[in-house]
C-alpha cells in the first residue's frame, strides 16, 4: 500500500507556488468560456500560460492524454479531450488543469456557464462547488478521509443530485496522483486519518441524474450514462494543525 507523504514546510511552500499558477490557469480558461470559442483554443491558452511561467502542464502526455487541460461539456463529467468543438450558448463547461512547477503539482477544476444557461444548470454548478466547501470543513487533523467524502455526498444528495462513484479525489505532490484516494461518497469515520502536511485534491463530480458513468471509445471522455448534465469542482488543499488551507488560489 502506497504511503501517504507528509510535506515539509519547504515542500508546502513549493506546492503553494504550483497551486497558485494552476489556479491562475483555471481562471484564464474560465474567462475564455463563451459561445464560438473552441476547446482547442482554451487548451492552447492554458498550455502557453503555464509554460510561460517555467512550468509544465501536468496533464499533457499523462497516460497518453493529448491536451493540457481536460475540457468536458454538459454530460461529459471529466477527461474531455480538447479539439475543434465550439462552445454554444447554454453549455456548461468543466475545466480541469494541473501545473508542475519546481518538482510539485497543483490540480484544480471548476465548471463555467457559457453565456445564459438554464436555472437548473446553474444550480448544479453551485451545488457542486458548495459540496467541496462542505467537505473540507471536515478536513482537519484527527478526522478521517471519509468524513470529507460523507459530507460531500450528503450535501449533493440533499439537493437532488448524485455523486460519481467510479472516479475519486487523490493525494497530490511530487506525483499528480498520490495516496490517499478521496472519494466523494462513503461512510463517515472511515479511511486514513488526516494529518498536518497531507496535501489532497478534493474534487466532487456531480450528475444531475443518476451517478453512473461510462467512458467513450476515445478511452478518456467520461459521460453520465443517462446523458444528464454534470459538473466538477476541485482544489488542492493542505491539512494543517487547524483549518485546511486551499493551495490552488489565484492570488497571494
């Protein structure tokens, strides 16, 4: 079983820098979401921005992935491959980015409305983001990973949506995916105990309908099995002696 790495103060500072750059890339991508823009254009801007700061896009070439950002539209939950598709009014667009800087990764995601979207789509975006904040209220030393998971699931389901089971959050650090796994569902009081120095990506993936998903023939793009709208929100966080610190923030 893979050991959970506890970061030193120096490593935490490097992760803050990687996290800040990653969050800035997410903000840049989100600012480009409007009708007529292609997912390739957004991806190219993300890659150029990250590289201009002396970093590498974490996802580019990861497991053979061809983009620098995962850009997933409407029923696409995660791992959408950037390409010629143009965004349309009413789409909701999930953008997941990572940056590798000074030996450490940042990882974050958000879902953005394209122009005017339906009230239900906007509610899905807001509930997904809020479920992250509900979860990390329990990201404190002595708590367990599944305390976060349970809080996310309770909030999402109380709002009539469902959480994806097949994909989960994860530790982040020198590797993009480290131990522990951080599901968005499960019983409180289970999983590894949270300790100061742990850095994890908490990332609710939420379906407006049923939670079941399927991977398309491209081997990457993951969609809701029932075709319902989906949303995604993620930040890299640090477990401290007290309240958790969000590392993927765009400002100092």
